[in-house]
C-alpha cells in the first residue's frame, strides 16, 4: 500500500476515510481499496465494470483520452460512423441530426475488439514510422553537427598552418635581407676605411715635412734653406695634386631599405587573415507523412501490374514553339524547356498559369528534379549542366561536360546524362564523373534512371534499351505500337512510360517487360514526358502542327495516374 500513496480509494474518500486504492475501475474512473472493490463487484450495475491493478493504471495514467463530451459534459456513450467521432446522447439531436439512424451506434459496439482493430494497427504503424523518420533526422542532424565541428577544427588547423608557413617564409626573407645588408655594409665601410688610412698617412707625411721646415729654418744655412725650399715645394705640390685627385673621387654612401610592396600591403592593406563563409544548402531530410507513405505503398502495390493503370486528364495549356523537356516537381509547379526557338526555361503554377521565365546562360534542353528546391538543367550549346536553386533563384553549381549534353535524369543523388561524342555519364551532385558508359548514342536524346539501372530511347531503331550501372545492356524493348520513341520516364515500380513520336501515343511498359499497353493515343507528336512519383502525376508535351506560315504550338498536358484496383476500393 505504501507504494501507491497518490491514488486514494474513491468511495473511502467520499466517506472521509484515507485508504489507498489497489484497483482502478476504467468505467467509473476512480480507485478502489480491497473492501470497496468487493462491494463494487457485488452490485448488479457495476459487476461488469473492468477493474485493473493500480500498477497497470499508473502505466496509462498520462495517456490523454476523454470519456466525457467536452460540449455537454455527458458520457461519450455513442459513436457516429459517418463523422468517425465519439458523441454523447445530447450531441445526436444537435450536431448529428442529419446523420442516418444506422450511423449512430453504441460506443461499446464501436470499441469492440479495439485492441486488434485496423485503426489501432495503422496508428501504431504511423507512430513507428514517425519515430523512424525522427530518429533518422536526429542521426542526420548529429552528423551535420559533427561536420560543423570538423569544419571548425580544419579551419583552425589551416589558420595555424598558414601562420607557420608565413612565419617560416618571413624568417627566411629576413635572414636573406640581413645577409645582404651585412655584405653591403662591410663593402662600403671598407671603402671609407681604405681612404681614411690614406688620409691619415698623408697627414703624417705633411706633419713630417712641416717639422723638417722648422728644423731647416733653425739650423740650415741660407743656401741650404733656398735649395731645400725649392725641392720640398716641388714634392709638396705633387703630393697635394695627388691628394686633390683622390679626394675628388671619394663618395659618401647611405644604406637604405625599400620594403617589398607585397609585405607593405600585408601590413597596411590586408585587414583580415581570411574570411569565414557559411554555405547553406537544403538539408535533404527525408521526413514524409507516414499516412501518405502508407497510401503510396497501397498505390504502388496496385500499380505493379499495369492492366488496371489509366491516365485521367487534369489540365492542359498551350505554349508557342516546341518543347524539348518538361518537369513537374512535388509541390505541383511545372517547368518546360524550349531549346529550338527562343531557348527559354519557363515556370508554371499547379493550375497552368505562367509564372516566370528562368534566366539561363544558353538554350536549355532537358531538366530533372533534385529536390523541391533544386533542379538540374542541360545546355548542349555550352556543354554544361547547371544545378539551379529555384527557391533562391541562384545557380548552386556548374558541371562542365566534355560534349553536348541533352537528356538528363536524377536518382538517389546520381545524375545520368546523354553527352554526344562521349556516351552516357553518371555524375554525382558535386560534378564528379562516376562512370562513363561507352554506348552508341548517335541518335539518342532522352534517358531515365532507377535505383539500379537506366533506360534510354533509340528513335531510329524504334527501341527502348535498358542497362545496369556497369553499362551492360540487359533488356531491349521494341513493339510495332511504338514508332520513333522520344521522351521516357519511370514510375515508383520501374514501369516505363515512353512517348512515340511517329506512333502518336504513350506506351506503358511493365517493369519486367512481360506486358505493355497504349495508355494515350492520337497525340500529334508527343515528345517530353515526366512522372512525379510523389503524387503519381504525368506531365507530357506534344506538338500541335500548324499551317506553314504560323509557328508550331506545343500542348502541355497533366494526367493523374489511376489504378482500377484503387478506384474499386
């Protein structure tokens, strides 16, 4: 009893006694001590009430569910099947007066076998999948956080290493300059010293002559003085002339230093050791609504066999000129590429209204979705692929190809593209070429990729070819119903949709190629086609031929992909 002090016995508390509950009545929503439990079970009205151990009740004490109506305060005794809600008796004539009589059943009937119900199972699956997504996101964010720490440490090491290299370089330059200073200082100081010695020697010579003259005046005869004066005058004049010549050649030297402009700029103009830039990209967290995921699983199960698959037109609109590529992304926005005429990439909203023309460096040919914020576009004339951020209206990266790139498809971070004179390239999102498949693509313009293989159309041979990621051809599809295949796309089950340019139709090929069927016919000249796996939508374009002096128009059509199995259920 001491283990459950917070749950008192309800009837005892009413009598102002303090006994601890040992059982809990789920119907009455109160606790009962051992004696009161026996009384509760003995009464006819309450003997069928479910009693559980108080320890079990404590396990569900924090689970929130209402047993009374929030509007009327009455017990939720009924259930409306039409609205799918629990109601009280007062709710029936007010909020549910238009519901059929057989829609209102007792709450006990509705709750029968609730523990094994499909609703509870779906809720458990939803929670389980949500937890998986959350844990995946946690793991992703922890990894991202660790990446930031790694970046921080790498930058610190780069700064330290750069500083050490600068110090080492400056030390070497200083040593070289000091050596040069020393050599020049010694050289020109030696010149001064040499001339100084000559002057000192001359000084001694003239001092000696001066002394000789004084001695001669004191002790020599007039004849001796006369002859000595003449001789000394001549030698003195010669020495003075020689001294004047040497003094005239003497130079003064000043040592100066001119600081290297780069070093001067480093001290005066360089304000920062470097700059710290933050590159912000989409986190690519794959968190999906579990209920949508379950619904999609059911749709995919129904669509594995193509017999019951049909296309239902949702909308269509016309555009001047010929369309070479089209794309519908997960939020419903549509993009179309016009390579041949004005070379434009245009955006339309989910109901077909023109939004804008995206600025491009050249004529775009084809495009593919990376995620809801990014698309990849091919530009054959400049042999380049660009990854565009359509949310920020920026070019995130440029991938230079070795030839003209046409069709493009992306799956799981790998880009596949047709490059003339090269083959089919498999590239990662950083632009690194992972594989080059040497395949004859002389008349190939469109490609689509799945988890482990890629498909491309060969119009001149009226064929669809399938290869694995080693470039090995594993399947070839040809059928008299398909003439001059062009655009190609694939659904979640790897069923392939192909536009027949001269058979004027759309062919659906089952993923095992055991079956194929025409899902659309009597189209003028279908070309580009795109399947959106999130919403099971197909966007396609076909040319509407005009009379000779009027430019061609293209019709863009959006179809919902339906399965008869799903419709029946």
